[in-house]
């Protein structure tokens, strides 16, 4: 019976993803003309898995540790993002990514530059990171919340593989309708690089909020990088995207996430 409810949730999830794809095909131009509508739709699209998770978890009496106090490993989320972004920028600069500072940093006094930097840090990184955390909490409630609770008895590798496959299928509309050349492929590779790190923070952080914060501030860091070093074409966006994969893999190596012994200790 529990398994049948899981199947129902997956069918509902992928069905909405398919309908969202059809919506983008037919209303793409309208969304470009009205970006506010597009932002609202994206928010609900990202939160649909969370709504499903909350409904099914309540019905099946599954406790989801949403706002559980994160451990010290969970707090590490906020410290590691700037390191990942710094490595990403260094790598992107080697492959024709943008290396030109925002023109606002090239005029005015040092005090103005410091103020601008503080403004970007608070507005572009911190505030956007908090919004991103709220946005991606919807997905994490399902992927590393409800779905993880249902599948973890199958074993770590098998459950992670199934969740990763479904997560990639859910993101297909983003992949298929991306305007940046090469971004669709980078999204797939980026997902694969993100999976062990997100699971690490979910399990070690003992809270669904920990991987949501990592994902939110990860995207926020990516956006902040594009503000400080603006891109002149969409190709550079893809270069930035690809360049984040390497530090994520290095993060997995640093935490020994490719070792089964590590997961046995933390699960």
C-alpha cells in the first residue's frame, strides 16, 4: 500500500512536468513579454513536488525534518559556496568566460566600490540566497525528504540512483527550453555533480533545510558571479555552468563522498 502511494506521487509529479513542458511550448513568447507571470509559474513549478510531499507525508504520517536544527555540518553549507564560486570563476576565465569587472567598479572612489560590494553581497548573494532556499525547499521536501524516506531501505546507491533519475526527468523542461547554447548538457552533468553533495548535507545536516540552503545559495553565488563579471553572450553562461562542476566534484572528494565507508558512518 505504501509503495502504491509512492507510484501515485511519481506519476503526478512527472505528469505536471510534462504539462509544464507543453505550457512552455505554447506560451513561451507570452512569458517573455510578462516576466512576472513567468516568475510566479516557476515558483509554483518548483514547489509542486513540495506540496505533493507534504500531502502524502501527512496522509502516511511520515515526519519530514523541515526546520530541524541543522548540525555543524549543515551550517558548513554557507561557508563552502564562496569557495566553489571562486574556483568556478578561475576555471571559466581559462575557457573564455567573462573576466571584465562590472563597469560600476571601474568608476568612482574606493568607498563607492566598497559600498557597491557590500550591496551586492547583501542583495545579490544573501537575499537572493534566502529566496533561493525558499524556492528549492519545495523540491527538497520531495526529493531528499519524502522520496528519500520511502526509498532509503533499498540501500544508498539504489535509492540515490532512482531519486537522481526522477530529479533529472523533472528538470527536463528547464533543459529542453534553455536559451543558452550547451546549457542543457551542463544541467545534466551539474545535477550529477550536485547529487552526492546535496545528500551529504541532507543526511549530515539532519534537516531538509540544509540541502535547500546549499542549492539556494549555490544558484545565488552563480548569479552574483554574473553581476560582478557580466557576460556579453549566452555562451559565457554555459561556460560558468560547466566550470561549477569541477569544484562540486572536488567537494565530494574532500568529504570522501565516493567512498562507501563514508556513507556507512553518516547514515
